[in-house]
């Protein structure tokens, strides 16, 4: 009687080749790394969005105040305050003193 030699059956599956398995593992690791990067970036963008929302609220309040000033009957008071406070104008006979030590 002759001995029967058993041969290993070759796998014909998708991941039978070590190279294909290695590439698949690399792709999975790459996808995981990209997921982490995107999550980190989304966190930064959320913080920026919150900061912009806060800035929008501040500007809306400022606009409402300016609109109230413009809608008031006496606009000359508003114009005078802007000229003096923001533009640095003064009356011709007015003397202004500035604290030079705070520069």
C-alpha cells in the first residue's frame, strides 16, 4: 500500500496573500488616523464658531445701540459725543489735558 501524501489546500480567499493583508491593515490604520485628525479639526472649528457667535452677539448689541442713537430725535448729542470721544475733537476754547504717563 502506498502512503497517501496530504497536500495543504491553498486558500483562495481575499486575504490569502500576506501582502494583501498587510495593505488592508495599512488602510484601516490610515482611516483611523484620518478619523482622529478630522475629529481634532472639528473641535477647533467648533471653538472658532463659538467665538464668532459671541462676536456676532456683541456686534448686534452695538448695532442696536447705534440704531437707537440714530433714531433719537436729537442727533446732535450723538454727533458731539462721537466727535469728542472717538475723533478727539474739541471746542475751540476748550483745553484738554492728557495723562502722558499712561503711554
